[in-house]
C-alpha cells in the first residue's frame, strides 16, 4: 500500500484565502473551552488608524488597505530597512523585526524616510531600491576604519566604512560548490511538485535544499542557519570552534577540495598558474606576491610532512604484518586441527541442523547452494581468500527471493577490516528499492555495537551488547532472529548478544519483491551504508531459530573457529604469547589508524587538495570585506 501511495504524484499546492464572516470569540476561563465567558471583540491595526473596521467580514481587506495607505510609513520603512540590512549587514534600525518601543532607534531617520518615500514613488520596486543602494558611495567604501572612527563610532552606526561580515550559511555552501566546479544553477527536476527536495549532498544551490524542522542540514546549522520555528529577520552571527572544525574535517569539504584540486591541476601547467588561479577564484581579487609565495611554501611543507608520515605508515604496516605472522605461527597449527576435527564430524552435525532456504558459501562461489538467489557482485566486490570481499564501495545483491518471509533468521560469518567503521550492513533482506529492510548492521547507532537495522529504525532498538573487539582479527558469527510476535533477538558466536526486545514487526516480504544484499545496509549503496570487510558465509531461514539451533549453526562454517575456541585449545604458554602479540597488534593498529588519511602516492592532486582545504579555512573565504 505504501509503495503504491508513494507512486502518486503530489499535486502542486496553491495557497488561497476564502473571505468569510468575521466572528468574535469568547474568553475561556482558565483556558477551559467548556466555560466560555464574555465575547472578546476583534481588534484592528490601531497603530495606523484607531478607527475600528466597519465590516462583518474577516477584515483582511481593510488590513491590506491600512498597510499600504499613503499616511502609513511603517510598511515601507520596514521593507527598506530589511533590504538595507541585507545589503549593508546592519539595518538603519538594527532590530528589523521590531520598530516598536523595545526596538532600537534608527541611526539615520531622515535617510530611512527618504528611501521609503523613494521606494513608494518607484512603484515599490525592489530592483530600483537595491540599485540605488549598491551604486551609492557608502556601499563602495573600504572596510578599513581609521583610528578616529573606531574611537568615536566603534559599532559603525554612522557608516564611515564598510562592515566586515560573514557570508550566510547558504552562501558559504554555494561558495564551496562554486569554486570546486560542482555547483548546478538549474533548479532540481522535481521542483514542479511544489517542495524543495535536494539534500546536503546535492550540487544544487542551497536555496533548493530540503528544510525539515527536526532534521536540518548539519553544515548549515554550524553556520547559524535559523531554526524554522519562527520568522528571523536578523540571523545570529557566531564565531565558534565548531565552524572551524567543520571547514577542516567535514567529509564534503574533502570532496570539494579534491574536485577543485583536480580541476586546477588539469587546467594549469605549473605551480605559479595553479596557485594564482586558486587564490583568484577563492577571493575574487588578484593575489598579492606574499600570498602566492606563502601558498607555494605551504605546498613544499605539505609534501615534506606527507613524506614523513608515509614512512611512519609503512613502518607501522610492516610491524603489524610481523606481529600477525608471529601470531599465526602460534595459532595456525591449532586452528587447522580444530577445522579438521570439525570437518570429520560435519556429516553427523549437518543432519541435526535446521535447514535454511538459502545458503551462500563464498569460499566456493557466489551461487545459492539451495535455491535460486544467486549473488551478483557490484562496484568492485570480489570473491577472494575464501570470502566475499566488500571494500571501497563494493557490495553484492541476490536475485529476487521466491518465498514470503515474515518470521525469519539472518545469519552470517564476517570479518571486518576495522572496528571504527560505522553503519555498514553485513546481510540485509529488503525490497528491491531499499525502502523496507531488515539488516545485520555494525555500529550504526553506537560505536562497535551490532544492531538489527530497519527502515527509519521502525523495528530497531539497541541490543545493549558489549562492544565488538575481535571482528577485525578473526571472523565472528552474527545472527538476528525475527519472531512472528515482533520479538527480535541478536546472537554473536552462538550466544545471545545483549537483550531481546519486542518491535512493531515483523515486516512481511512478498514473493519476488525482496532481495538479499551483502556489504550494504540497504539500497541504493550511498553514504555510510557500506561495509568494509570479508563475508565468509551466510544463511537465510524462513522461521525464527531457537537459541539451541543458533548455537549449533554457529560452528558450521567450513573454516570458522571462534576466538574463544582457539584460545581454549592453546597451551598456557602459547595462550600468553598470543595475547601479548594481539595486544601489540591492537596498539600498532590504533597508531596506524591515525595515519589512515595518508595517501599511498603524493601526487599533485594530493598536494593541491591540501592547499584547497587550507584556503577554505581562511577568514577571507567566508567574510566580505
């Protein structure tokens, strides 16, 4: 039903007003609508004319006439002051939302009246009003103030010089998109539906971004985008660390910088032209010689620092590899013996195991060993080292499932590349468009915690299980069981993970209308939905398995040996040695993680990306002088 509903185009809405009979309403005693008191007569705009409206209708027409009558200067003064505020950074009345007793007095009352009368004389033309302001000598003044002006008029109310002011949030975002060459000036294709639909990742201008009161764009919020609960005539202008951190660390900033660097290095043949072009584009003025030299010096220092960090990264990588070789020399013989013992008893154990409706053993192939849900690899996902390897955006999707699935069990054996990744999906059942899904997810809500993901968290609550600390060193078995009454239970290595909970599910997936994906939380594969790691095997059941059944299936992967099993089989000496090597691997890997942004090759693109990021953090990039 919801899918059909989503296919219905939203009609274009045209606001309108219906004139009706005006009504006086009673005063409710203490707000109780069951106790109406005396009628309260309707009021009117007394500041313009104290004469009451003589009408039995709503009074909207009389209000409109009062707003625009010749002897009412308030309306045109307010409009002129708001335009002045946006052009000069501060209104002639510094409180654009308040011209009353609690508002500020105008700094130039005669100028305000002159502009208001001229505005009316020009037919209320905003274009002519703005042209008159920006062609004035006042608007063209320098922002450098004399010591005398700073002493006499520190707030610059007399406009002896231009005000230095920061761009608004939307303009900062548009500036970033513009210099990087990504900005699209055309409106989105679906603007005809009557609502803005572009999100923060869109190259569209910020005026087309979707605005949701409870889900504002984080980048815009960092730069004082107002909360859309009330009209804001004058925005707050803050200067806080979060803004600098956003310009340095936001993932989109890195993307914009890389795109800008790519454009500059391709279009200019040498450093002099590249630096000149970047500074000219960023500041809309010819760069000074000192600025050009500082930029070139920054490029040289960046190359030296990256070279040193590359050497340190290679040293740590080799150290981790050496520790793992030493650890494998201790644990591999024991692991092989445990695997062989498990294979010897496999036929006996298989007979007693619950039967799945689909099995994917990625050590053999991408085919479903039971049904027809064969896997298709996408975006660089490969079968290697006995597993499905999903990295750098790779993922896999099966053919549609022929069964109806309500109560079900998802089960997978996975090894993660690192434990700091967030919100990637191991195994997901979903509709082909990804609108409805249930998934085994890693670290979406809480770092290093497993989660039963679902669309908009509709059937999701945290299990509250312990933080994952082994999945980057050895495969772990993870399962999520969905009971018909909505109960959801998580398991790790055959044991309950955290606590179970009752959801409002389960969601029923229809025959031919669901697929299984690996390595992505849900389709489409964008953002932080993608996993980085190896998936050894996965099973799908059309019923909710019991705790005993999960315990039995957890050890059925061909080469799966849990860390607990391995440590229990080692001698005390080997166990102590393994723990020491594991600790060294963890410490070295943590140090290596700090160097994860160091590129393998120091190209011109890398150097100019760093220069672009540095330019983004300069005050002149987001301030008008």
